[in-house]
């Protein structure tokens, strides 16, 4: 009897353990409990689907737009969680909300481009078909490795004149719409030496006028003839030891800027006038626009003032009014090594600035705001800018590292023409 009782007790214990074990294993076999695969399926079924509904601007406005806006649904409102592609080209995202994304213009161009948007924690990549992107920036001309482009200018017929220095200095004329003329005029420039290569060059009623870092504005004939007489060359006061930049006012007066020498006004007749404005600055660029002389001024000593863009109103007698700081470059540049090199104006009054920002070497200043033009499309740095009369902006890219490797010119379509240029007319 004792053995039988012990056997029954052991049997009961085993049955009890089996029941307990089955209770612990029940969740793995219960049809009412989701498996990991079922949970993933539920997440996919309930996840937000990214959708692109529109991209703006379109049509003519899109041809020269620097920023595009993508509209849709279920985007992420965090730029780090959004990726946008035009074709295979990833573009920089400026801002993002759940229903719109702003991006810079892509580098690619063509028709029927597919735009794709991918967002973190979303199950799909949205596609948008049939987008057209026009080419807005193109490399222009072919220059050999021994050539260094100092500056360029245009006559009223859009013929281009390029000063090239290298083994010898010469001006090349590119007849509109852009073929190199066989006659390259060597030795026409003052002394024909590299030292006199121009900092600024302009067409002036059949002459090519240029400032080359000495106390004179020199001239050669746009037809290839040479003028080295005092009646054709303009000698500014001796204290302007390095005349760098100049421009013409509507009455044909010339305003000249240099290094540590202020601004000089050279009237068509009468006495030259010197202004102590910017006496401790290096004038990087000078443009006359809408009754003002605009300059880029780089201080040569700490007490001189702020690095930036200034303007002075031209008075009735041609003299200059007080200095006004238009853009404080020191306050807005991303690092202390970034420099401004040139400025120009469009017909509508937009100011364009050239600098050495690696992503945005061309910027526009409008309505008190500075913004990049064709981000990561224009090559850097942009050192010189010139409008052609037929409505394109040409820029010279001449990084110091390019010396001995050749420089290049880029042709840029901004969708508008340049402001009136008085000296050419």
C-alpha cells in the first residue's frame, strides 16, 4: 500500500507540473497573441505613406529658380530625417514640414526627371514623374593650362574681350555668340608685362580701358590698335598708388578706387577730385548704380572699420555723400577667411555678390536678405562678374590653386539682364 501511495503522489506532482508548464507556454500558442511577424504586418498596414502631390515653381518660373518646394503628405518635419533626389542627384534640404519640403536647385538638367522623397520611419519612397529642369550654368570656352584669366568685358554687340596672362599677355576677342577670333593681340597692353595685367577692364566707346594696379587707367583700341599717349590714358593722383577698380557714371565721370587711397572722381572735364572715404581700405569692387557708388571695402587695419558693402550717393556736382554700410560681411560670413570679390546689379535692382564660399560663391541681396544663387552649381571661387548685353552673367573662376592649371569662365542664366552700363554706350 505504501508503494502504491507514493506512486500516486508522484503521478499527481508530474501532472501538476505539466499543467503549470502548459500555462507558461500558452502565450506562444494562443491564436489571440500576435507573433513578431504579425506585429510587423500591423505596423506596415498602419504606417503613414509618403506622397508627393506637386512641385513648384513650374514652367517659365522654374527655368531660373534657385529653390524648389515639394508638396505632399506624411513628410517628416525634420530636415535630418528627409532625403530628396532629382534623378540620382541628392539635393540639399532647406526646410521640412509634414506637407512641404524646400530644396536647392539640383545640379542635373533635362526632361522627365524623377523626383524621389524618402523619410525616416516611413515605409515607402515617394516618386514624382515628368519634372523638367533647365541648364542654368555652363562652362564657357576652352583655355589651356598655361593661361590665367584676369578679367573679361563686352562691347555693345555682346562680343567678349578676355585678358589672358601666361607665357605672354594678350587680349582675346570672342565674337558673338562665342567663337575665338584668330587675331590675338599680343603686346598691346602697357609694357606687355604681367605686372600690368588688369584688375578691372571695361569697354569705353571703342577703347578697352583697364586698371592694373598702378596710378593710371590705361587704354588700348578695341579694334586691336594701341594707345600709349597721355591723351588716351588717364593718370590719377599719385597718392593712388594702386588704382584697382573703376566705373562710369551716367554723365561719363569716372570713379576710381584703390588701396589705402580712398576714391577718386575723374570728370570728363575739369579737375580730378579725391575723397578720403575708405582711405584705410582695399577697394575690391566698385559699381555705379541708380545714383550711388557701391563698393566692396576690405579694411587694411583694425581701426579702419567693417569689411562689407558700402554706398555713397552721387551729389548734383558729382561729389560723394556720406558712407552707408549696406552689408556687414564680417557679421554674416561663415568664417573669418571668406572674402568678397565683386558685385554687380541686375536691371531690376538686385545686387549680386561674388565670393569664395565653397557652396555658394554667387549670392543675391534683395529686400534686405542675402541668399545663395544656384547652390553647389556655380564653381568656386567667383572672382569677376560681367553682364553681356544679351542677358547672361559671365563669371571668372580663378582659384589660386588653378594658377598653372588654367582658369575657366562660366555662363549663367539668371532670367534677367544687367543694369545699364554707361561707359559702353
